[in-house]
């Protein structure tokens, strides 16, 4: 312990540093605490929040809007998206199942970004803890009902317009290229 | 012996038992809420809320904690020294509780008004250290043992400086009886012995924190290095006994501080001269206010100062506090002789 100046000596004798610390803690005692009382109060969810997944329901067909291109599954860093497609009667690709393994998802949002048709979404729901693995394995039906429950109507539209501008809006598909068309309009 | 004396003795014993029951109950409730306020105060100092769930603002939290501890499994290590293991928390708590008997809460309310009260409290706090040391030994665990050894060294070092810091008060009051110390303070022109004995007061406050094994001198139970120190192996109600002992120890040290340096249940005459209505406030209120101020200081310092290194702890005790306290005694003694002559 080397004391160089008189000031340092005075600091040591009168516990100046400790008194400063005490003043700080005392001032904090009377400040507002930052705790959010979670189940009672909830944190404000900012726009563009990445929560539980949803699959956009096509209002025309009543089934998924997804075309089964597999871009999201290819981009997905944790490889947790499983897409099962079959060939329909008219030779078109039909998405049979689109499933997400929530326990492996890292909520990066790349799938939403990758999707050219705005067919997947991340909702604002983050309270879906459960007791079994099965409950957290999102089947197509669960994903679609999530969309109906959480993102239907204006909210879903705004979601894509504001945060995930679908590529198909910015870059039109060249003529002659095989593109997805809504069923029945062929 | 006549019937009358027997009846008198009976009445006195009855009164004593009632007094003991009152003090014991109040002390236990006090401990329960001391833990609550500690968590609240430290929580708010760290910009958190502290307990909020059990009851409004977490007011029933102490009872929830107590119930939980009561129903916990009592685990005893296989290689523990069983009889000593059972005995240690009892010694610790009994030593702490016994000290409650000699503390005067207000004029005339003291279970045992003995002339060596201050000495008795020193003795009891030293006995409490036995509880800590033998619990560390009996647990047969390296963490507990290290905690016990640290506590032994720490309590011995700081007991000296605490005793010496109070010698100044003894010289000024001319008594070891706590009631007489309070009365001497009331009669003195200062009102508080903390004013003429400010060196002793500072030494006492630091030593009291170390004596009760509280942060920043909580090396015997240093959570980050010794898990919980001497009571690592204790669980359930035995753990609760240590916990109770620690908080009652804090209450006693705060009471000694309030009685010896801040005038106990009295307030200085120069204050009542200016604000006469204050003399209508009952003494117990002043006493508790002073004690709570001390206890708040314990919490405050815990929320502020990090733990000292062991050599720093020893250096503060032996190289600073003891010489300062000794100098204080010499000065006080000389002044006393000078004034008396």
C-alpha cells in the first residue's frame, strides 16, 4: 500500500471512495426500479418481433400460401423446417406438409426473409412453453391456426409490407418462367 | 422462608417469563422481517423490486420462507461428526438469544439487569463463534472447515477492536451496566456518546459488521468461494437456526451501538429543549429507530462494498482498528482524568 499524496491519504482516512459508493447506492434506493412484473405486466412488443411461427393461409384456397420451393428450408441455419410436397393431378406441386421444429429454431427470421411469396411469418406470440416435445413440433395445421389466431387481417398485411417486403413485389418474374399461379385460374 | 416471599418469587418469575416470551416473540418476528427488508432494500438499491409475489408487496414472504425451511429434508452428511453437528447451530443460536436478555429496550424493561451486561454480550458473541467453528469442523467438508477457520481468525481479531472501541464508552459512563450507560449519556452534555467518542463509534461500526460476519467482511460464508461457508452442509431447520442466529446477532450489535453510542431510548436534552413535543414519544420508539438505522446501515454497506480479501481483512483489524481504538482509549482516559482533577 503506497500512498503518494496527501489527498490519497485523506481519501484513505475518511473512506472517501466508500462514501461515494454509499451515496450512489442510496440514490438508487429512491430511483424507479426497472423490473417488469412479468405475468402481470408485459414488455412492449416492438413491430417486427420474431416469435412463434405461422404459415400464411391463402384466402382463396384455404390452404397454405407456400409453394414448396424449399428456399426457407435451404436457408434455415438450424435446419428445422421440413417441407413435404407431392405432384398433383395436373402436374402441379402441392405442399402436403410444412413443419417446423420449434425447439431447434433460433428465431433468426431468415425463412421469412427468404420466402419470395410471403408465405411464412414470425408472430408476436412468445408465450407457448409446454411440457412435451410433441407440443412444440409445429404441424401444418398448428402453423395455419397460428396465422388465423395471431396475424389474420390487417396485421398480417402490414407485417409483410413493413418488415419483409416480398421479393416478388420488387422484382417481377420474367415472362416464360415457370411461376406459381393460384389454383383454378391456371 | 415465609409464604409471602415464596409468592413474591413466584410473581417475579412469572413476570420474567412473560418478559422473555415478549422479547423472544418480537425478536423472532423481527428476524423474519429483517430478512424481508434486507431483500427489499438491497433490491431497490440494485434498481430491482425485491420480493413481490407472496402477499401485497411480498409482505408474507418471510412466512413462506420459514414454512419452506421447516418442511425441508434434514440432510446430514454421512461422515459428519453427528453429536457435534447437532450441537453447533444450537450453540450459535443460544449464544445470540442469550444476549437479548441483557439489552435494555427502554427504561426499566430489561430481562436481566446485570452490572456486567456489556462484558456478558462480548462473552456471548465469542461463544457464538464456537458454534461457527465446530459446525465447520463437524460438517467434514472442506468448504465448511475453511469457513469455520476463517471465522475463528476473524472473530478473534475483531472482538479485540470492538471491545477496545467500547472501553471509551465505559470510561465515560463509568459502568458496564447498559441502563447506566444510557443514563450517563442522557446526563452528559453531548446526549450521544457518538459525539465525543466518534473514533470509537467508527471502529465499533466496522468491527460490528465483521463480528456478525456480514459483507464486506463475510469471508466465513463467502458465497462465491466457499459456497455458503461454515453452514454448507446444514439444511432445513438446522440451517434456519444459523440464519436466525445471524440476524439476531445483527440485532444485538445494532442494539449495542444504539445503547452505547446513540443514547438508547433517550434523546439528548438539547433536542427536547428545542422541540419539547418529542419528549412525549415513548422511549421504545427511539430505541427501535436507532436500531433500525444501524440495521439499515448493514444492508446499505452490503449493497455497496464488495468483499475484502482475507489479508486486507486482517490488516484492517490489526493494523488500523486496534491502534486507533487504543489511541482513543488513551485520549479518553487522559481527558477524563484532566476534567476530573
